[in-house]
C-alpha cells in the first residue's frame, strides 16, 4: 500500500526585476505594470483544478518561490493565503516561506507579509562583496542586503535564511570566508550555501565569465566553509543546507524525504501520491507567465503528467534521500514507494561495499566518502 506522506504547497511567482546571467529558474524580467491580481486569480484557479488530487489532506508547509516573490505587494500574498486556506486545511504552525530579493525590500512590507501569515523569509543574498554582486548582475549591493535583513528582523522575523553562492568569478578563499562572516553577523537561522553552476540556457553558459575557480579551488572553499559553518553553530543537514538546531527548512526537508507537494503557478512542479490509483503522479504546469495566465484552471495549463512506475521509484527516492545527512529508513522507503526492501538489496549492498553508505541504528546514511560521490551513489539505483 502506498501511504501518502506529508503534503506541502509550492507556489511559483515568475517575475524578477532583471534576469541574472547565471539563473536557469523559470524567471522572467517584468515589463511595465505586473498583473499581480490576475496572477493570484490564476493561482487560485490552478489550485482548484488540482484540489481533487489531495482531498482531505492537510498542508504542512507553503513555499512562495521564484522568480522574485517579494515583488508581489503583501495584499496579494494575503489574498492568496486566505483563499488557499479556505480550500485546504493548513496544519497549526504551518511553515510559510517567501523568497525575497534584497533589492525589492521596502520599509513596512515585512510587517504586512507577517500579518498575511508568512513566518519565514529566504533572502537571495549570493555574496556580500560588491564586485561579486556586480559581476553576478544583482540589483542590490551588500549594504542594501544587510539593510533588507534588518528590516525583516525589525518586523519580527527571526526565522530567516540567507542564500549564498561560492566559487564565484574571481572569488578567492578569503572572499568566500568573508561572505560567511558577514552572514553570521546577521544571525540567520539558516544558510543555504550553493556552488555556482553554469546551467545550459543561461548567459554564463554561453559566455563563461573569467576567473571561475577550478574544481580543486571550489572543493577547498567548500571544505573551509563547511568547517566555518559548523563552528558558528550551523549543522549541515543536506548538500547545500545548514541550520541552527530546530531551524531546518521543513518545506525542503519534505521534498528530500520524498514527501508530496502540490505545485501551482507557471512552470511549477508537483508530486502527489494517489492512494486511490496506488500510483505517484508528477505534474508540472506550462512555463510562460502569459500563457499560464490564460490557461490556469484548465487542462491546457498542464505541461505534463507522469506516473512514476515501480521500476523508477528507487532512483527517484534516492535522488532525494541521499542528499540528506540523516539518510533514510527502510520502513520510510517501503511506505513512500510501496516497494519491498528487496527491490534495492543489490544496489544497497554495492553502496555499502563502496563505502558510500553505512548503517546508523535503523537508518542508512551517506558516509563522508559517499557525500563526495552523491551522484554516483544515486546512479546505482537507476
Ligand atoms: C529562485 S532563487 C531565490 C530568490 C531570488 N530570486 C533571488 O535571487 O534573490 C534561489 C537561489 O538559487 C541559487 N541559484 C540560482 N542560480 C544558481 C546557479 N546557477 N548556481 C548555484 N546557485 C544558484 C541562488 O542562491 C538563489 O538565491
Ligand atoms: S533574481 Fe533570483 S530568480 Fe530572478 S533571475 Fe536572479 S537568481 Fe533568478
């Protein structure tokens, strides 16, 4: 029996002030007046369309991602949350995160987001070095980043994340360390520390910037930064995610634990366990905001539906679980995939033999070596 795991709601808000040259997210430079109200109407039609997939279930977390969700004035976020909570039960204490670009922070807005129900902010800081920020095409400088965080703190947000990237063009180890020191000074609950990757279909991919640190230099940065984060009280719980005790991102944890999520908004992806059909459905929405605005709430807004058959489930499960320090339990594997543990016995033995996974009580966790070879370990389960 497939037992539906916890349910999250992902909401994609697709516009940005300017497209960053390294970014391959479904984000579009907004031109002129943006249709915020119409977009919220479209989100609600989209939600209504997907509701039969999750009848009776409770939403544990909500995440407004982008794009730049903080471009949306608070009254639109408020209306969406009110209407959504009239359609779906939100768990008490439901984590509600809003991604924020520091260049869009305005006095008074964070108070309004809080009143609307947002209780976690994720800032796209990237770096505190002004030269790096310029090279990354960011719309903010380091002082604006610090000022934005302080505005949120003054509005009562103590649960906030800072996104930083490392292995940036012309970045030295000292610069990467300095970015972390400036971050620590703001006392975030959580830090996401991503290695810059050159993604196809970006300006950086077509014309790589000068001075990107090579693999050895990037590895050095990661090791040094990991140690600094640990010393400052941020425990790594996923490849790029570090948190103070009890401050892990519940929304992302649910993805990595192979939980379910509804994905609404342009280009949003969802994954839902359908008890009635005993299958797992992946559904994504069409990407372009204009086309999405017109089609939301109809079958034309579905970019694709894909049922994950039993043969693919071990790989899909491991793709998430092996990113986590906590690994997984065989009981969790069986409950979320409806497969017996014998389905993964051979690749599991291989991963143990390679020294990539080990047992820790009833958990199976990546070893230090395994964390260097996450992709190879996942491929064993293909
Ligand atoms: C959707 S963006 C977050 C919020 C907002 N749009 C912003 O940039 O301020 C999510 C995060 O992904 C990270 N990211 C984006 N592109 C990346 C890339 N090519 N390599 C590594 N990290 C990347 C950045 O740290 C970014 O803040
Ligand atoms: S602001 Fe964020 S989502 Fe928008 S283009 Fe830049 S990195 Fe991508």
